[in-house]
C-alpha cells in the first residue's frame, strides 16, 4: 500500500490539466475584475463630468440661481439653483450605458458674496464576470463643487483733491510752459477770485491762454470718463452708487464740497464731475497757503459713510473711498504735524492715521497718487517739500487698502489709471471648481 501511494504521488502525467482546472477560477476572476473595474471607472468618469457640469451650471452668471441669490436678503440655501443642478446632472447622465439608477444630491448655498455648489452622486454598476465570484455590482461615487463670487454692490465715495497744489502743470511739458511764461518761474496756475470777481491776470487764466493743462483739469475729465466705465461694468441695476467730493470751491470756505451726493444716476454724476474746478483763492498767499488738510477731508468723508456691508445685496453694500491726491498736506496744524512747522503751518506727507480710522470701520480705501512733481526752480519747494519728497508715495501707499494703490506719473494717463484702479476695486467675479 505504501509503495502504491508513493507511485501515485511521484507520477507527473496529467498535471497540466489538473493545475489548469485548479487555477481557472481565479484567472477568470482576475480577468473579470479588470474588465468590470474598467467599465465602472469609465462610468464614474462620465458621471464626474456630469457632476462638474451640474455644479458649474447651477451657479453660472446667467443662471436663475445667481439671480435668486442676489435678491436674497440673508444667507442660506438657494432651492432654484439646486433644482437646476439636478436637472443638468440628469440630462447628462441618462445614457443607455447606465443600467441602474444614480442617487444624486445638489446643495447650493449663499454665504456673503460667495455662492457655492456641491453635487454628490453614487451608483451600483452591475458586473459581468465578477458574478462568478459572487459580486453582483461595483459601488462608485463622486463629488464636484464650484464657487461663484457674485458681483458686489458697492458705494464709492470719491475724494478729489482740488486744492491750489493741483493747479500745477499736468505734465513736465505743461510745467515748463508755466515756468517760461511767469516772471517768478511759477509752475502753479493759482485761481484768484476776490469778491466773486475772477482776476483775469491770475496764473489760472494764463494757463488757459498759453494752452497749459493743469492737473485738476485732467482729474475732472478722468472722473467724468470713469462713470462710463462704471456703467459698462455693473451687472445689476444700481450695483454701483457713487458720490464725489472736493476740498471746497474757495479757500475762504474750505470744506468737504459735494460735487454730487451718493447716486446711482451715473450719467448725472458724469456731467457734474466734468465741471470740477481748481479751488480759488482771494489773493496770492491767502491764509499762508493752508488749504490742504487731508486730516479734515478724510475725517469728514468718514462721517458721510454709514456702516459697510459685505456687498452681497443692496441692503449690505461695500463702502470704498476713492481718493485722488498728490499726497502733500498744507494746513493749520499746531499739534501732531509729522514734519517741522512754520509757526502753526504744517507741510507734510499724508498722515496715515486718518486713513487707518476709516479702514478700522471696514471701509476700503483706493488711492490714486498723482505723483507730486519736483519743482527745483521753486524756492518754497526746495525748502519745505524736497526734504520729504521720497516719503510721499510710501505714505499714500500706506493709506490704501491692500491691493488698491496706484501711482500715476506725469507722463502717464490719469484717466487710464483711474479706470484700472476702479476695476481692481470692484473685482470681476470668478468661477472656480
């Protein structure tokens, strides 16, 4: 018996057939797994495409969901967008290759200016070969999400420096014209008006006569043109409201002067802005030339602005001060001046603590610095401004909110710079998945 058993065990004939029979089941299982998994992955890929399209389509700019979210007074779910998302998913996932229902959930939520969508799906894909091993289906699932930043509803408060220093020639060529045409080589076109009578011999009128453009003229023209940009940019009615202020019409009555109160009628504001003029003075050297108080202007414009919102609706508007100036203050300030005084006269770069007071309230500040031109032929400039010339731009940049600073040199266009800064402030919406 022992010998026969040894003979059977040592007999190698027919082993291939036996081994083949033994390993056939796992081989078929592996092949089936590869085929069924490839099919499941293919279906999942197509469902992911459908989910991506649904997540994006539910909150595109043209969708009903975005329009509904804009009108919502509070944050929360947006049912109409969720319904659109489900419909989009089903329309793109109803191919005949799906032999089983797909479970899908769509959530669209508004939180401030952000509209987020999330599409989740799951399905059981029937198998073919894996049935041999007792597996009837393969589970697949996926999630797609998207974020849309809706357009902000924004109130702009334009603070435009029109004080006598903005009577300087707009470009180096204009400065040269004024210097050549004046006996004291003055580059400033002072606008002298006394008792309501315009002095025909003032340098302001001289500038007109010789064709020298002054900086305030360029600012006025650029402000008017900016209204066209705002009209073309806004996506919703009354999305932007804009007010415009100067430092006053006359040095005898320096105050925050409303060129236009806050309005959504930007065409009317365009007309008003085109008439902005240089602040007049009754005589050369009036009040020791103390007409430029950024401290007062920033404080007073802050009083015009109510509590800022997040920009998500007309009831929760962002607030932005759009500040255009050459950055040099010249005012009565016997205490707190950041540079040396002449008696009680303070000539200094902008004092940024007044900017910070606005930013602490949640008000953003967009600063367009119209570069203060060096005037080497002017003794006053050499004595008082030249020592801190290099600080002016840095102080103006510190005044601005992050990303909202623009310096425009004399040879660049103020109009183009104002438009560029405006677009940075309003930030076109972006869609990201």
